[in-house]
C-alpha cells in the first residue's frame, strides 16, 4: 500500500504540490438543483520571493510564495475559464504550523488576506474573508498523486456554496 505524504512544514506541502494536475470539480449551492460540474488543469509552482509581484505585497516576513495557473470548463458555460493567482505565506512565529496568507489574482489590484493552518492530519486549511464574505478551503492528499480539495463559500448575505475537487497529478514517463 502506498503511504500518504507527510509534511513537517508548509513549504514541504507546497513542494509536494508542484506540477500539473487534472482536476474534476463539483459545486453545490443552497438553491434546489443548483449544482455545477467542471474539469480542468492546474499548474502549481514556487515563486521567487524577490520577484516584483511578490515584493509588491509589501510583506517583509514572507517565507514562500506559489503561483497557481488554471484552465478548464464548467458545465453550462460556453467559454473556457482560465487564470492565475499568487499565494504568499508568512508563518506565525509563536505557532510554526499556522500563519498568514495573501492572495492576488492576475490582473487584479485587490489582495485578499487570511490565515493558514497545516494540521496534524496533514491537511492545509486556508481561510480568507472580507466584508463580502468568507472562503474556507481545505486541501489534503488521499495518495501521493491524488489531492482532494473542498471549499465553503459564505457571502455576507448568508448564501453558501460548497465545492469538491479531486486532483490527479500528471506523471511523466521515465526516459
């Protein structure tokens, strides 16, 4: 049986996450029958902390940053979706498995802030929120090349939606 990956640090979690992933997504909304499916591809890679985009965040305590690119389709939408975002992290000095995060979508001026926790169960939980609402995302591994992700989106007016994604790593054949 394949052992599940274990991570002593946030950096180890993201190092294991780097690469190309095929993603299957299902979203559920509170309205009856409001379900949406999709599929796509994610690419995750580490970013140098000295790049202008990371430096523009103005956070001197950052210890790592990752870029996530995505492209895919959602059922019922005629055009494909694509984009990218930067995630940057700074640990809480008093609690090494917890800290702060910053997220910026490409082309966007706004930066969302939040917190992260790398739990003893090896799951990474990201929480971001502002006056418009809150997003709680949880990522974990079912095997070394199968990553699972859930999100709970809560808007300020009380609406909720959930997302479940399964992500399988693209493996390259040995030469």
